[in-house]
C-alpha cells in the first residue's frame, strides 16, 4: 500500500517545498536537516504497511490472526497429547493389570495410564503435548514400583497428538467456516462437530446414507490416516451417543453413525537415474517423506492419485536425475479413491 513512500520519494517532496533560492544539494544544511526526517518517515510507512496487514485475516499472523478472527468463535487449537495402547505382563508372561495413573518412561518421554481398555491393556497418555509423543513404540520402564510387573510396551497409536495449530491451518479453517456456514444441523455442522475433538484431522458427511434422518460421518485422525476405534467412539459419543435422542450435538431425530475412513494402499515403483554422490537408500527415504506430505494434502480432497504428479514429485526428490517405468499398484495409470478412502503409500520400490 505504501510502496511508493520511499526515503528518496519523501526527501524529494520535502526538498521541493524549500524555496529554489536556497542550496538543496546533498551535503547542504537543508539537505542534512531533512534527510533524517525522511528516513524516519520511510520507516514509519514500512511499519504502517506491516501493521495494516495484521488487521486482516488473510495476512495477519500469530496473535493478530487470533484477534482478527475472534469474533467468529474460532480459536487456535492448542497442542494435544498423544494417546497410545500399552500392554503389561507379569513374569509368567500373563496380562497384568496396573494401577491407573501409573507413569512410565520411553526414551525421553513419559506416559501415564489413564484408562483400562481390557485386561492388561491400557490407554496411555503422553505427558508431552504435540506430535513428539507419536513417535515412540517399544518397552516401557516404570517410574514407580509396580508389584509383579515384568514388562510393558507401547503397542499402537490410538489418537495422534497434534502440535499447536499453525497460522495457515487456522486461517484455512476460518475461511472454510465463513464460506460454508455450519448451522441448524446442516451438513457442515456435523463436520464442525467432528473436527472439534482432539485427534480428528478431517471429516466427510453423508446425509440420508441409510434412509431418512440418517447421517454418516467418516473421519481420519490427525495424521490423515484411518481413525482408531477409540477415536471413532469418542466422536460418536460427542455427536450422537444415543441414536436419535438428541443427547449429543446432533438434533433430536438424527441417527448418526461415525466410522473411520478406509485406507487405500498404494505401492510405488520406478527405475531412477541418480545424480553423482547420492545413494539409492537416501533417495528412497527422501522420496517417502515427499510422498507422505503429498498424501496428507490429498486426504479427503482428491478423488484419485495422479501418476503424473507422483512422477513430478519423484523428479523433485534430491538426487534424482530422471526416472522410467513408474507404476502405481503395479499399473501405469492413476489410482482412484472413493469418497470414504484416504491414500496410504504402503511400499516404495526404486531401482537403478
């Protein structure tokens, strides 16, 4: 907005106001007196431009983004804690019940038993919020003494932890809310209810899927993978714990069924030409990281996985000069996705 208000432009305007009979050359008294003022005004315009951007949702960042959209009721999501399945055994290798609240360590993180799921099986909550708690699987070490405990282990990730919501994700959520208002139990209201729970990374809603007043809500977790049974149960309890009775968020009469999305396994294979100094394993690892990012972007937004896009991602991978014989699931075409499926890249095979 103020791109033209540069130091040079401001100083020139100021000097133009000085009578022509006075010395206005660089180094003169008049010039030296006006130049500092022009520099300060130029800096002021720069800061004014920055501050203007902080008032609007499409350009604001950080605290200012939160304040600019506060009127809508949408707030930044705080970091959530990962929830995992812990299994415990005694010296006879039999399942062992442990006290709720028992704390364990695994590498640098601590976990706490918060709910019994089955004999010897517990829902464990990471004491560290964010994605950090998603990464650890293996043997648990008790922090406090537990009688008869021989071993314990983290067996599965139930609900992924999420980092504090970033500016772009918050901005997009605000725009989607404004463009697709959720009200009076409409389709977008169900989507909003599902996304209000920690660990839910996306939702699709299918009205009248099994007759009048029926609604199906299909969800993925924060990692854009099929949701666990625990997460599905939590969303079901939040939206419609007693079918049609209106005891949750859903209105009276609406019979809601919450299910996890189905994972569509996709294998990728190709022959590649490597740049000098690169190993095949390093290239495969880098390509898998790029594919994972692409997969998360396409979950619940794409109806197919494009072979040409996968090829372009392969060429973008550092160390790849060229490729040939690219195949998805053993074929030479695109892989289609149904409305209830999300892509999962199960196997990446690259050869030289």
